[in-house]
């Protein structure tokens, strides 16, 4: 009988412990949740402000022709605020100037991953890919730019140049022609057929 009474008491204690902590935890979550979210937002804001300070410092160092210092400053900004597209773009630009092309390509790619419509990063990556003989990627970037802003002659001209590298002569001709139509500073193309191949020259 004594053992039975002990078991009843243990059962009651267990029931109380199971009920009240859960209730208390729910109340605690209700009150602490917004505070935690506010703290997270505040931390992100502070990180963003700090990253922007490093960005400004990097730009100043670039003006002073201190490229290694600028790269270090931009790297710090990108590390502090990894979702800040401008930090990755600025770092990519500096790395490209330092002929660190692979690293620059990574930063441009991070930029357009975070901000898919970042025209400067898309254009910079397309030009870098042309230098690195990555013609398919350059074509994709320029096509995306044309989709975003079809009236920019230079995008068509650069894509035409890329298509020539890819041996897509007829398609290149159309882009050269479109560039000329949009801006007469780009020369009008002409097609010269020779047997079964097509050669393109700029008149």
C-alpha cells in the first residue's frame, strides 16, 4: 500500500512537471520571440553599417592607388555582410584589376546570385568571361542584360563579338546590325558569302 501511494505521488509530480514547463515555455517564447527578432535585426543593421564603412574605406584606398589595401577592405565588408551585393561586386572589380580573374569571377557570381538584376555585375562578368574564353557564360550574361535593357547598343555589340568567338556568324551579324540601328557609332555590318561559309566584316 505504501508503494502504491508513492507511485501515485510520483505520477502526480510527473504530470505537474510535464504540464507547467510546457506552458511556461510557450509563454516565454511568446515574450522573448519578438525581442530575439529585434536583436537579430539590430545585429544585421550594425553589420551592414560596418560593412558600408569598409566599402567606403576600400573606395578611398582605390583612389589612393592602394589596390591590395582596397581588396582587404572590400573582403572585410563581404565577410561582415555576406548578403550585401555591393560588397561582393566592389571586391570583384578590385580583384579583376589585380588580374586575379578566378577570384573576381566568384565575386561577380555571388553578386548576381544575391541580386539577379545587377547590371554592372552581369556586364563585368561577361567581359571577364570573354577574357577567360568562357564564351557560353558571356553570351548568357549579355542575353540577360539585353532582356533587362534591350535598347542598349553596347550589349548587342558585345554579344555579337561573343557570337563571333562561338562561330555563330549569322547570329552575330544580327546583333551587329541591331547595335548599329540603336547607335550609329557602331559600324554597319555586311555579310560576305564564300562557298559554304560566312565571313563577317565591319564596313
